[in-house]
C-alpha cells in the first residue's frame, strides 16, 4: 500500500494573487493500491464517490501524460481539509492523484516533476506548490516550466482559520472579479508583496498589516461571503497582525503571534447567523510526505 499525506494550503495571502501560497498543519491522507475494479473509493462523501473524483481524474491524467495504460486502483481518503472553503482541498486532491499515479507506474516521485504535472492539471501553481514543498512559496509559470521559491515564516506566527458552514466554488468566486484592473491597483499590490514576505520572516506586525492589503480580488469577493465584515471585526478585536481572505474564500484568515486563542475567537462568533469554526494552524514546512511505500 502506498500512503501519502498532503497539507492544506492558503493562497494569495492578500496581495499575492495567483502567486503566493502557504502550507498549513491540516492534512489529507490518501492510500493507493491496485484493485480488481477500475476504481474503488472509500472515505469520501457519496457525491464524490465516482470517476469524476478529482483525485482519480488527476491519477488518470498523469497516466495519459506518460502514455501508459491506467491501472485499476483502490483509493482511500481521510481528510481534515474541508472542500470548497479556500484551504486547498482541490490542490491536495490533484497532488495526491499525481503522486499516486507516479507510484503505481513505478516512477520516482520528484517534487519538481510533481509540481510540473500538478500545475498542468490545476492551472495555477499557487496552491500546489506549497502542498508539495511546504512553507510559504512564490510561484509562476513560464512557458512549460514552473518556478517556485520558498520563503521563511517566523516560528511564532499562528494562522487562525475562520471556516464557515457554507462553501464557495472557486469558479463562482472568479466570476466576481473584473476583466481589467487599473494600473494604480496593480502597482498597489506589487509593491506590497516583497515587504509582506519580509514581514513574515521577521514577525513584524506592522509590516504584515500594511503589506497584506489587496485591491485586486478581496474587495470583489467579500460580497459573496455572508458576515465577512463581522468576522474581520472579531479578528481586529483580538489584536491580530492582519486579516485576509484565504484563497477564493469563504475561509477568513487571521494572522497572530499569540497561540491558544482558538476558543475565545470561536466563542466570539456564537451569535452570528452562520456556524463559524476556528482552527489554530501553523506553517507546515515539509509539504507532501510519503508515509508508507
């Protein structure tokens, strides 16, 4: 049996639209073994228990890329990453499916190769890159190549994820974005990214708070998230460094250097219309891990 663990990810981190991402200590664990049937899936909701499952379609696509016949497979899923919440559930499925296919073909699982194939399937490297390498990554696609760099995040930084009981499809979230952006808005975001990276490295609260601002996507997406402003106010009241929308949402992320505040933050949302759960997370620094092979 081949068993792997893939971390959740949080993308964009404010100004780094489709380029920045970070791996978090929330995981999906997948197992792969040859089966008697074309596909057997266990551990997932009924609506995902079919050949359209993203893990399986990524598995099949990888075989097709190598021009090999797809092998029958049993896939076991155990995941703490909620789907369609802006925490990289799709990236974990893609990376896992690709890694499972490479193993079933008897090929070496190299992280650079895993990144190239996963980006072909996912379309953007911002989530798959940290899922593979861990840490905070900046990534871009140049022709057929994907470039990624890993940046340091101070050990004291904590990510409080406010996760609602409703989902938001990335495709719907992208529809809210304008087709064109102003030159000044592009400059606003670009100027903040290098300072944000240094703020994470130094745990500089003021620098993080100033440089995590964004005008390219969050102003348009926040209207799709019920109680967005209320959750942001809770985060501001807790003296967090900064608040940003995780990926396409609807999860809202609060950055802090004070651990142990999960319960008090979640209790602050008890009177809200929606059921918000708070997870206290740190940076995962390993990325995808092979547990058994």
